[in-house]
C-alpha cells in the first residue's frame, strides 16, 4: 500500500495542528512553511480537511486553523479512507477488463491485505500519532522557524 503525497501532507498537517495550543492558531502558510511544502499544496490539503470536518478555519485577525473534536478523535484509517478513497488496489474491471478476473486469486489476496492495512490504521488515533517523541518534535519545528 502506498499513500499519495496529498494524503501524507494532509496527515502531517493534522498532526501539526493537533499539538498547537488554542492560543497558537497557525495559518495555512505557517503550516506549509513548517512542513517545508508549497503553500498551494497545503492550501488544498487544508481545504479537503475542512470539508471533512477535521479542521476549522477562522478568517481575519486572530484567525487561523484549529483541529476539531472529530479531527482529534479520528482514526488514521478513517482519515486515509476519506483522503484516498476505499477503492480496490487493482482495477480488474478496467477497460479492457482483466481476462483473469473470474478466476484470479490475486484480487482477493490484495483485497484482504488492504482490509488488514486499514484495520491496523483504524487502531491508531491522531492523539496516538502525536504522543512523545513526535508531538514535541512537531512543536519544535515551529519554534526553530520563528526563533
């Protein structure tokens, strides 16, 4: 299983927001700078996370990004499914369809591996991801940039 760069970036944004204090509202630009990614890519990720109800955005003075309760409690498996989609690993019904599709065991094996992958990610929450040593390292990223 391989995640897209978009999903990876989105998960890292969620992790950084999870360790931000309520008085430490970060902007999309600040998160992009801390994660060393282009602003436009981060803006797309934040927009998708907002659409999912994981991130709340406030405009204007004192505005910024805030992780919602859903974002804090979400499992990594749920987040990845929302960001990647839950499609099968292989496209046996494509154009043209695979000639082995009626008798192939590969599709079933890959489907089972995908279920196991998501089952493992379902056990991990955002809070688990930012436990020490990751959380302090995430906070330190912002401190090094500004200090």
